[in-house]
C-alpha cells in the first residue's frame, strides 16, 4: 500500500521497543548497522517514518557513487507492507535527467527527507540560561532502484491521488487532453526497494517538562509544535497533573 498523510508509516525492520518504538538510529532488514541506540532522538515508530514521508515527500535523491552535481529533488511516495513497515519508495523522473543514466549504471540510491524543522529561540522560554537550539526530523533511506518502463502513467496517478486527495477541485489528468500522453512518454517510473533507514527526530525529548511546555505554547511553527507533541506525548500532561495534585494538597 502507498502511504498518504493520514496513513500509518513503517520502517525497515529493527529492534522493537514497547508500543512499536524503534530504538536504533539505523535500521536494515537484517538488523545490521544499528547506531546511537541510547539517544532519545533515535527512538521512533514505523508510523513516524511513514508520516514524515507523506507530509514532506520532496526528497534529495543521490546516486551512491555519482558526480556530486547529479543529486536532484524528487517527490516520492512510500510503499508499506501489511505489517505497516515501509518497503519501497515510488517515484518518477524525466528520461533526460542524468540521474536516469547514473542509476541504470548503479542502482544504489540514497533518499534524504527533511521533515519539520525550525530554530528554537531563548525567547520561547523563561530561563535566561537556556541556550538556543534547532529542532528537526530527518530520514536517510538507502535503496536499490528498479525502473518501470511501462509504469509512468501509474506513478503519475499515484502521486496526483496523494497530493490532490484533500483538495476541493478534484483535478485529474483528463483535463490535460492531448498533452498527457507525450508527458508520460518523457518520464520513467521507478520503485526503490528500501535497504536501510536512518532516522533522527530531535523534537524536544531532552527538554525539562517546564521548558517543553513553554516552547509548545510559544513557538510559532504549528507543524513543528505538532510533531513535538507527538514525540513528547504525556510528558507535559503528567507534570501538570502532579502540579495540580500538589496545589490541592
């Protein structure tokens, strides 16, 4: 299945913690290459990785051993298995794109996704000794690409369905008329099998409950705040409940 903004997300199999949490920064189907297991920023669920790709689908695509001028931005969709693990990235590119020739010669490809990110200023907290920081979420996904010469139309339709699903006009490719077929002929679709995922979700997990509450209340980036709440579920609420209990004693 292809994930959209509302669907669960998966990640390559790895060490599973309670409630489907992943405790390793680098995951691969054979469990190799685990990094930085102690970092709170390396703990995330399959659903977190899939939702990041669905909400931020534009990724840097880099051939593994190519000219540094070749990487390009491409929108990608994630395919997950029945267990909710991401198993492939689906996309397309122009046949004239130098990436096409480079990946035909060597199918190894790295996809770099940047999720929510923003500067966090000391102005957002009440502690004058608190230092500024930058919160962010990112994924590095190593893949092996297989091109689909007859799959251009399907790849375009999948991307349109994902991007236009919640929009009111219900746009379809039929509105393009005779322009559509030549456009499909000019692109090449691909399916990139996921070999390894490295994720980093630095979203305030190391902040004290007091500082976290202040940042959530004062930071202007709503998307970042939503993801910070997601990765700190229950922390502020638990401390608020404790404060309330103490005040009522």
